[in-house]
C-alpha cells in the first residue's frame, strides 16, 4: 500500500512539472532567431519596415542575436525617420560587446545627422574612426557631417582620407571637388573633377561635374560665402596655371589639342596638363592623387581617349561615334590606367600606432583597402 502511495505521489509531481513546462512553453515558445533576422531583413529590403520590426521584436533580450536585432531594428526605424527611437536602440546596442560596432556607430551617426544633431553625430564618427581608422566610408560620411557643422577645411581632409583608403571612390572625388569649387580653388577643383570623371564618366553627377568644369574654365565659377574659406598661400604653387586658365590663351583657334572636339574644357584641360609638373617630392594630396595620374596619362598619349570618355554623359552623337569606333584606344587606355592606379597606390606610408610605416597595400575589386603590411627596406634592417 505504501509503495502505491509513493508511486501516486511521484506521478502527481511529474504531472505538475509537465503542466508547468507546457505553460512556460506556451508563454515563451522556442524561436529561431536567425530565421527571424533573415525574414526581417528581407521585409526591410522590400520596404515593409513595420513588418520587419515585428520580426526583430520577437527576439528575446537573452538571445545571442539580440544585439543584431537591435541594430537591424534601428536601421528600419531610420528609414521611417523615427530617429529618436533609433538613437535610443543604438545606444543600448553599443553597451554590449559586439562585432557590429562600426555599423552601429554609422547608424547612430546617421540618425543624429538626420536629426540635425551634427556635433553629437561627429563624436559618433570619431569614436568609430578610432577603432576602424582605415574604413573609407567612415571618413567619407564624417566629411559630410563636418560640412554640415561648417567645418569645411576639416571636411576636405576627411574626403582626402577616404580617397587614400579607397582610391576608386568616385563619390569622395566628387564631394572633394565640389568643396574646392565652392572655395574658388580652380586648379584643385579642376584636377579633382577630372579624376572623378575618369572613375564615373557617364552618370547624372558626371553631367554636373562637366558643368562645374565649364564654369571654371570660362571664368564664371560660383563661390559660396557659406563655405569656410581657405588660406590663399596654400595654392601659391598653382598661380602660374591659374593665370594661364584666366588668360584663356588655350581658347585661341590656333591652339591644337589633338582632340576633334570644340570645347573650352578640352582646351583648358590640355594646356593645364601640358604646363603642370609632377614632383615626386611633393606630398600634397593634389600631387599624389591627381597629378601623379593625370600627367602620365597626358604624356602617354591618352588625353584624347579620356576627353571623349569624360564627355560621354552628354549623349552627343559625335562623342558616341568616336567611342564606338575606337575600341583599341579604349582598351589600351584602360589597361594603362589599371596598372597606373596599382602602381600609385600599392605602396603607401600608413600611420599605425602613431608611427608611419612603408606599407604594401592590397585592395578589393571595389577599391576598398583590404590589408596592408610593412616592407623591409633593403638598405636597413628596420621594418
């Protein structure tokens, strides 16, 4: 009898335990957080932001994907222009250790920027750059933020860093050229616009770039009083070139460029590249990232090809006809250009732990700096 009582009590306990487990399972069902994230991201990409957020909200605080869910939710909130809610989420997410820190700082800075809180957004960019100093998009977005803070000379430096870490990033060239243009810096603007058009010759921005070039060469450049002025002595080295541009000597019908296009841009660009010199000892940005490419391009006989490519955004029949009939010249130029860019950017002096080291740089196909390493100097045992 006693054994039957014990068995009955044991069965009763098991029933209560099972009932408790069942009730807990109903209240807190097991979920596949990875699947919820995938579904939420897919909904976000279809611009179904509320539905995406509903997926992310199902992921519990104790789940290993919780921080990722906060980040993805913040992204959807930004797209809905709910910046305050997004900022709150991101600050919570950043309080946890995570591998997605840089993306979170980017989202936080973006939300603050779009809220008009530019100074705080700038601090978010600075914190991200401290941890990821070679990520070009951080420098690019920080430059935009600095411009919004009316710190234009600092913005210029950040655009330059973005190009240093991704020499193929057309948007950085375009934005930098626009800053130079608005400051009235003719030669830097002209050469940086040329570099932009080499990387992006046939878009709506390309058309705007050629319009800026047109105003530079015909003397109708529009400076912006709201843009921070630069120190005039910074451009002293280009005074002779500016005088040549302003004199419009290249617009004389007798001036020959070797290009069958009647346009002031072609003439003024030709005389500028003919007269300007590249000095390896000149470590200025314009010398290292513009003249170092444009001068050899000119002397190696690719000027005609580049000019026709630069005007491809005009959808001009004469230009289009030349491009269709000159495949060999285009192929030859592209081969030269690829090798030249690799030559220019394969070896750089990069700061690491506040020490500049001669480094061999490796880039992804999209131009992003992938990695770099020290190079041993043959004349020294130092690295």
